[in-house]
C-alpha cells in the first residue's frame, strides 16, 4: 500500500491518525504480514479487502494490540 502523500502546502499541517511502517507479524514460523506500510489521515475512510487467509484480521488485531508485531533486528 502506498504511503499517504499530501500537497506540499498541507504536508506540514496534516498528521496521520494512524501510521504503520515496516510491520511484520509471524504465527510461529509463518510470516503472515511482511513489511506493511500505511498511513491513514483523520476523516479518511479505508476498506480492507482480500481473499480468505491473506492477513486482514491479523492486521486489525495487530493495530488493536491483540497481536504483537515481530521485532526485526
């Protein structure tokens, strides 16, 4: 997903409501989410769509703090 970009005159004034950079999530040995980047601005509507088992629920559970993202060193 592309990072949110704003016109130059707004870039210094709009702070993303949610910013995710390089998110990785594992279930055991399975790498479920790889290097997820996304920004959501206040008031922006977002819809997650995709086939079964692609990580939509895993992403939402990680955002809510129900799952821990991987710490990559």
